[in-house]
């Protein structure tokens, strides 16, 4: 007799791109701990009272797997995160089984192969996801990209239309950046997609076209976990009080894998563009200032952001506001990743397809339908989120 459960079990797959990274490891461990009742769901938006009747998949009904190019097992990665202050060491024995089960479902990620058409690589990635879904009898799988930030995509004519892309993938190596190749595989596997990084991912026009044809929901990009979260709360305050912001500058200090990646100026360009987009939308282009990201290896998983805001009041009186945000990035991101998988899964059950604008609350640079205005005000975003899922729960 087969051990494979029958379809329609009410279980949802979460397939991480970057499955052995800090965020994915923390998410798997955190989901197991919350499901076991040993920790409260602090930081999980989906567990707020506003979403009790929304019909979201339960945390204990999530099944994890993913792709990664590294081979450090999840239990070992969890030990490293415990040593770095991300996970409580006492929690490790409680979540060991869940980490081992998820680690068995991680498959080798795509590595650059100059002579191999990307169509073949995408087919292999797609098969990994489809096999995961079939093996566990899952109702659906949500693919969540939490891999390292990439530089902006190098423009290519094949990015502009699905027909051109399909033609190029069979004959031209390197047409898609890695994040977009994974997103393409997710769509071929009939999965919704979440871009939690500022990497190109599913934002290329050809892939958005494919998502529309497939009738699949997607959301992104670049999870809003710290400094930008504060900015989208404070920015409307200045606008609503008719105070003119003259400059808004920020400095970010971080270590860990994310910091090492963002030490590359090309990768940092994607992040900085995403981080500034909300300020521009809320306050206009007249706001001066830059955002800096500095890699400080000794900080490990801790991230510190310092912002300086210069503004004018009545009669042109100059004033300033400063804030410092210090947080553990993986512990901030992991509950949001779990939230997004659950919210997107419910959206698909509700028949939603294309960009899920109600999920803008979670992102620095939210994807939206063509012609739809950008909305970055945090409270307004939360109201849109609660309104949409109130309807989905009926």
C-alpha cells in the first residue's frame, strides 16, 4: 500500500528557492514551533484576529521543500542560527524532526551551464516541484524566492514577450537571470509565486504574460521587514500634516549572507532602488538623500538602520527626526514568508490570478496591475489586505 496521501488533504506546499538559507531555515523551524504550541505566533500577520475567518491554510498543514545550491543540512544551519542568536537553542530538539523532513525535500538548484539551454534546466526544476506536490498529495504549492539578491536584469529582447522567450530558451544560454528561471519553472509547475527579494524574478513582461495565461497569482517584490517598514509608516505622517520633507537619508549596517551579497554594488543597486521607491511615491522626487548599505561581518544576523530626516514646518522652520532600527533580519522575515505563502494560497483558492495587490503590505516595491497606482502607505495597505481577505472568507 502506498504511503502517499490522497489529493485534497487540505495541505499546502511551500517550495523555497534558497531553501537552506537563513530565512527559509527560520521559517521551517518557526512553523514547527508554532504548530507544536511551544511558542506564540508573534510577528505572524496571518494569525491576527482580522484574519481568523479568512480561510487561510493552517500552519500545521504546510509542507516544506525547495531548491538550493548549497548542501549544508537544515539541522546544521539551524544550529548556526542558534549560535548567532536567531533561534533559541532550547527550541532545536523540538523542531529537529521538521527540519530533517524539510531537508529531505530539498533538491539541487540551478547552476550556470553555458552550453545547456535553459529550457532543459527549467524542465528539471519544474519536475522537482511537481514531484514534491504529487509525493505528498498537496492541494497546491506556493513557490517563495528567498535566495540571494541579484543585480538588475540585463535587458534582453526575449524578456518582452512569451513567444520570444519560448524561442530563445531552447537555443540561447543565459536568457533568464536565475530568479526568473526559477519563477518560470514555478509557473510551468502550476504554482503561485512570491518574490521576497528585489531580484527580477517574475517581473519580466514575458513571465507576467505567462502567469496571466496560466491563471496563477503572484506577489512581490522585496519583503518589507525593517527600515522601509518604518518609512512607510512615517512617510504619510509628514504628508498628512503638510510638513515638507527636504531630505531622507539612511545607513544600513548588516552582516550574514545578505550583507555579503549586498557588498556587491550591482546587487545593492536592486535593493536600494526598491528601498527608495516608497519614499518617492509618498513624498515625491524632491526629497534628497541616499540609502547606504555597508557590510559588517562581525554583526552576523543583526541589522542596524539609522535614518536622518530633515523637514520644514510653518514659516520654513527647519526640524529633524532620527530613528534607529535594530533587528534580526531572518526572525523578521520568516513569519512574513509564512504569511505570504498562506495568503497567496488562499487567493488562488478564491480564484485570484495575476498580481495580488492586496499583498502590497508586505513589500517595499509591490507589483501591481498595469496602470494601477502605487500604494505605499502602511495603514492603507493593511486596510486593503484585511478588506480583501474578509471577502475571501465569505
